């Protein structure tokens, strides 16, 4: 007897659990079409969208005796007008075989020539598809609606990217269209292993997000982590990829970027082939790439299109320029304040003569000039492009000359700040350049307090911080720390393509080999030997 009651109790528990699951499923699904009246459903749509003028409701009649009443609803500007008229409205009007009893089934299976047509009852899904640019078809007497793929509207044409200009390589950049950006990447990697997983983020905006990676090359642990972080996002709006970057990055309290963004499809394709993943956001031309490494922000796309010796020399120059933009004002402040003995005597006399009329210490000079130049730089960015560059250049010349004549700063400080500003523009990645602009002020203050000791201490702390960063579990300073013999082939210098046989070990854990062995070009003979043989053959013929 007790076992019987126990079995009955377990059965009741299972039934209640099933009922809760069904209730939860209905709750997630949201309200459904409760009426088969066309007038009622159209009225509900108007109530939901507030009778917005751009929501077009076209009521038509179909069937042999025009006894089938239909309503086609779409948002003007989000749909392709030719598709609406030629592939949706005209086939419905001209089809005389539609019957009132099975109108939806006949339209779905026979009438519409569109590729993507499906039936749906959930109001939430219907309104989501409507705002994506798809058309809805309601029929009188049916408690479901059809979703027709009619997306279109005006899009910006493919143009050359403005933030990552290269002297060699493709001249096309991403647009604000998600599907266009995905197709541009697929044109570079024509392989079915390029997987795309779409999702919607933003409870209000319902922004489309696409996660792209190459199956078999990208690390599965990294993929699992990024999917968890994306699903965890609970926000009302996603307007740009920067929202996603700030919500899924490993470390928030750092000035250094831990995700790379680009508007070049060839850069995305190259990173996918190394084992990284890309996040494409609808409405922005900037695509996120991760895991990102510190050295990656000093690499440019033309490094891989040029000879290895040229690319290596330019990369070393970029690193050197970056450290100039980082420490140049701090070195000047430390040398003139604490370590005058390190300056050559003649130069020290010149600097002392210039600073004789300056009433402020070197640290005040440096901070004042840096702040003034940051103001000019920000003003040049915000002003119209026609006058922005002119204002920034003229403003820098006028303010610098006036400040020297007024005795507020010394000419040497103006030169140092100008060199620092020019060097900051040479960094390929803007996110890394702006990090140097912020850290520069910390180094200036450290040098003003402790001289070169403070500057060296600040640099050590910066490298300790860099070594502690992670980008989706990958060490930020790899392959330098921890050291990787394979990954170091594409860091400060780039080895020839024929010598770079494997993918970076810190990024790709599977399918590490990307090219065969013995790829080094080794011709059988030199040009001189070929010419000699040709001349000898000519003599033999004569």
C-alpha cells in the first residue's frame, strides 16, 4: 500500500512538472492570434503600432469570386517594393484557385513564389519579423498569419574603408547591412566550414547579431565562452558593436582594448583562418574580432601583402613610434627636472635659456600643451571634414607660436608635444593609440615626482598589467609572454609565408597546419644560366 501511494505521488509530480513546462513555453512564446477575424487582427496590429504612417496595410480580395479577404502588412522603407508588388500582391490577386476554407495552406504551398514563407501564430514573432522588413499576410477565417521574406530598402553601397586605409590590398569595406557583411566575408573563404550563428540581442531594438567562425579551426572552449557571454546579455538596446564589446570583454577596468574591431572583410577573413571568431552586428560597419593580442594592434593589413623584410622593418618602426608617443613628454620632464647631467652640455644650455622666462615647471608645461593639443584634435574630429583638418593645423600653429612668444611654454616643449602627437597618429589601431594618449599623462606625473625612476616604475607596472590581461582566456601578451616559438614568427617581425607553416598556438588548438612543407621557392637555375643556354642554342642553329 505505501508503495502505491508513493508511485501515485511521483506520477502527480511528473504531471505537474509537465504542466509547468507547458505554461513556461506558452509564456516564452507570448500571446497568440486568438481570433480568426481579419478585421479583429488588423485592428490589433494598428493598436500595437499606434497607427504609424509607415506601416502599410493593404487589403485585397482573392479567389474566383473575390470571396477570400486578405490583408498584407509591411513597413515602408524596410521592404523591397518590387518583391512586394510582383512576388506578393500580384500572385495573390491573380490566383483564382484560392478557397476560403484552406486559404492559408494554398497560399503557403502554391501561390507565393517567394523563397522564405512560413506560418506563425505568435504575435511577438509576427511583430519582430514585421520590423525586420518582412511582410505579414492575414486571411479572414484563419487564426494564423504568413511571414513572407521581403527585406530590402535603401542600403549604403560598398565603399573603401575610411579608418583602415592600405596602399595595397582590396578596396572594399563593410556596410551597415548584416547580410551584406556576412556575404563579403564568405567571398574570401568559400568553405562550408564557415559557420554563422545568428541571435537577437536587445529587448527593445531586437538587433541581429551574427557569430562567425571556422568549424575545426576555432577553439571550442573559446566558442562556448563567447556564446555564454552573448546569451547572458540582458539590455534593451544594441545600437553599435561597441555595446557588445563592453558587455563581453574580459577586463573592463583597463585602457587597453581586448577586442579588435575592423571594417575590412579581408582582415576578418585572415583572423578567422588563424582560429579567431568574429561578431557582426547589424547597423554598423565595424566587426569585432577576438581573441585579440597586444601585438595584433600594431599589425596592418598590407604587412601580409608585402615582402616579409619590408613588413618587418615597418612593424619595428611602429613599435618604436608607439613608445615615443607613450614616453616622450615624460622623458623630457624627468630629464629637465631631475637628471640634467644626462643632457649634453650644449643642449642643456639651450634648454635652460629657453626656460629662463617660463614661469611654470616642466610638468605644468607638458600637461598644458598635451591638454591643448587634445582639445584641438577633438575639435578637428567633430568639425565638418572640409574645415576640420584646417582648424586643427592652423590652431596648433597659432596656439604654439603664441604660447612661446607669451613665455608660457618653451620651444623645446612644443617640439616634444608635436612629435608625440604625430607619433600617436602612426599607430594602425585607433583603440591602442587612444590608450597611449591616456597613459601618457600618468607617465608625465610619475616622471615629475620621481624622475626616471618613476617612469621606469610606471613602465614596469604597465607591462605587469598587460601580462595579467586575458582575451577570452588567451594571454594578452602571447606569444611573447608566455613565449611561443611558432607564434613569435608573426609578432615584431614577420617571417616569409613559406616559413610560417602553422597557425598561432595560443589561438588555434586544432588543425594547426595551414600549408604544406617545402613551400620555399627554389628555381632550378638562375636567369644568367637560362640566357647562356639560349645563346648557345642560337649558335648551334646557325
